[in-house]
C-alpha cells in the first residue's frame, strides 16, 4: 500500500506541475483575461487554485477505486470507506497538488530572477534528489521483501515496515492511517 501511495503522490505532484503550467501559459482564456483590468497576481492565484481543484477531482476518482478495492479485500463497513476517502486519500492528493503548484510558482520566480537555464540546472537535479530521498526513506523494496517474508510465515518485527524518517512523508502517513483503519 505504501508503494502504491508513493506512486500516487508522485504522479499527483508531477501532474499538478504540468497541468498548472499548461493552463497558465498555453490556455487561450489567459490571454483574454490578461487584456482585462485584472491584476495578474489575482489571475495567477485563481488559475493555480483551479488547477489544484481539477487535479484533486481527477486523482480522487483514481483513489476511489483503490479505496473500494482495499475495502472489498478487508470487508470494511460503509463508514470506513468514507473515512478512507475523506480522511486519508483527499489530504494525500491535496497535499501533492498544492506542493506541485508551489513548486511551479518557485520555478517561475527563480526563472525570472536567475534565468531559465540556470533555474533548470538547479530545479531538475533538486527535484530528482528530493524524489530519490523520499524513495530511499520509504524504501519500497524493503517493504515488498517484508511482505513476501510475512506471506511465507515469517513475522516482521513491529515498526519494521517504515523507518522513523519516513513517518513524516505524506504517503507514509496515509499508509499508517489505512493500517490503523484495518486494525
């Protein structure tokens, strides 16, 4: 579950950046709205808020299928489905979407201050490093090995699934919440 939530979080974050850029700089209505007496900061804030809502809606539909499958496997009550959807999946997807929008805003700001080439030389390796760091902290390969070992009858030690540094990651918090709903 942690690995799937990690993939969902990264996908939501990346989709947020791409969609925010596309709707802010390539949409025709933005050209029209810029010609009106509207402050550009208000236009930017409204478009970014719209992007977070759009991304959240689409990814919540994907998350709904995961919640339905998870609940069907563990034979959960109807209120546990609602709890998983609104207390676990919605915050996970919203955090990913909002972080993506903030990342785009920082990238645009840096590009205006230091230039696009320098910004890309800084932003792309930094994004890859953060992604690899969160992957290493979560260590999905170890989680899969533990799951395979436990399916073969070997009981993992308590707290062995996630190390202490990974507990603050959003997908790890969501995974812990899903485990507590099951138990």
